[in-house]
C-alpha cells in the first residue's frame, strides 16, 4: 500500500522512535514524533552498532561511519590480574562501530526532520489520546502502551547493577582499538573508545541484592564506584580511578511481548523486547524493528496485514537475541576456581565462539519483507 499521506504517530524520540520516523517519512507518510522530555538529549553513554544495525542506517541513506570508532574485536582479560585471556575477532559480517548515543540520535533526528517528520517535545501521549492511522509505541522499557497492546507486566530485578561513565582521554586520542572485557568475581568491566578516541566509555557491572529503582539515569557515587571495583587490574583500573561522574542502571528484565500489535498500534524496540546489555544489541534490534515495520506496512494491502507481517518477522528474532544476552550474564561473573576453566575455554576457542554468533550480525533486516 502507498504510505503517502498516512498519518503516523511515533511515541518516543529515542533511537528506535527516530529511526522508524525516518523510515516512514522517507516513504511519504505524515509523521509526528511525540517525546515526553523537554529536549532531545541522551545521558552520556556509548553503544555498539554491529553490521546488522549498520545495514539499516545505510538503507536510510545515513553516513554514520564518520561518527564511529571501528572495532577490530574484543580483548578478554582476567579482571583480578589484568592478564590477557583471549581475543575475539571482529564478526565475519563486518566490524562493529562504537558510537556515543547522543551522536547517533543527532544523526537520526536530522534524517527524520529532513524527510519531513515533525517533532513535538514535552508531551506525554497516553493510549487513546492520539488520532492517527498508525501509532508506533517506541517509549522504552517502561512503555505506557505495552500494557494496552500486550497486557500488564512487572519488571524483575536481575540482581545486577551497571555503572556507566565517560572518561576523557589525556593526550593524543586513542586510535581504533578493541573493546576490553575484564571478567571478575561476580563483576565485569567493559571499555571502548568514543568520539575519535577522545573519550573512554566504561560499563562496570556488579551483582547486588535488593530491589533498586528502574532506569539508567540515576546519579552514582564516584567513591562507591571506585571502591566496588578496586580489585580490578589492567587498563580498566586506571579508567575507573579517573572517572569523575557515574550513572547507575539497575538491570531489570521484562519478557518479550507476546503481542506486538493491536488494532493500528505497534510496539517497537524496548517497548516490545527489553534486553540486558550483554550482547550490545538493544540499539540494533530497534533499528531492525524500524525498517521491517515500515517495509511490512508498505508491502501489505492494508495496515492490519502489515502489522501482522511485522510481528511475524520480528518476534522470534528478538526472543533469540534477548535470550542470548540473558545467558551471557553469568559467564562474565564466575568466581574462582570456576573462572579459570571458563577462561581456558575462551583462550582455546575464541575463533569458534565468534563464529557461533554470526547469526546475530549477519541478519539483514532490509531483506526480510518480500514485496508482493
């Protein structure tokens, strides 16, 4: 069906919302994005865009490579000694990009605006309060719309907390280099460079009991952060000690939605399939959703059939990636002596491990929907 003139309301001005707004606006739809925040901004944080996400950006005509650090792979270390354990090469599908979240959002906002989408800020849109031919709920893990589309669901605290920090690099910017994943006892630290190597992105995860506030914008105590990861050695130790500001993210998980669509409303991104960060696929899944949804609607005879095709094409894929991320949580936190065995397996089978993940990165959302 032709999308020219279709009224599309996008709830949420994050990465998923701006991507789907661009995809529909480029096809001629009249798109309005509603964002509850007073400004489009992101708390400083890095994200990874692997080949599967890059394909969507390319299909939208976006040149994001200039804003990214290109990764040659991931260096695995023993957190307590700093010793190198294994090197996981870049996926066969292509190198992953490390990007500042705000930089990617800026590119998407520019693309959506250029395509003709309008953006309304400081506006909360509740179910039933918007008039449009299609409503796309891209309002995150605490989506107001999910309870209407799929029924109410409560978040479960995973027992893990992520500390996030951006640390300025002194001296010459770092060149493109591997991410580092340092594995400790019931904790791990991931680091990789951003913005031309002028910043180092840190994500430090620890196990912690007790229920914490959901969300990832909570200000953290820098002294507590340094103390909790004081046992780590190697390069991460220096970055942790140099960090001046951190944010806490208590990791909660909801199941992938059973129903992604109802009537002329669709869930997208974290609203449909919140995921833990242990595969770095949250942004890429949202990019995939956005392209497939626009293609499915355009290829169908009507909106209802298009939404059915979207859910059929995306739910199993999302469930598989979310399950993989959830399963990785314990692998990075094994206490000794079990961690020694796990590290030996990594050292001997790093190449095979990378190959087993090819299905994640080789996925091409731009070829999922076949036109009829």
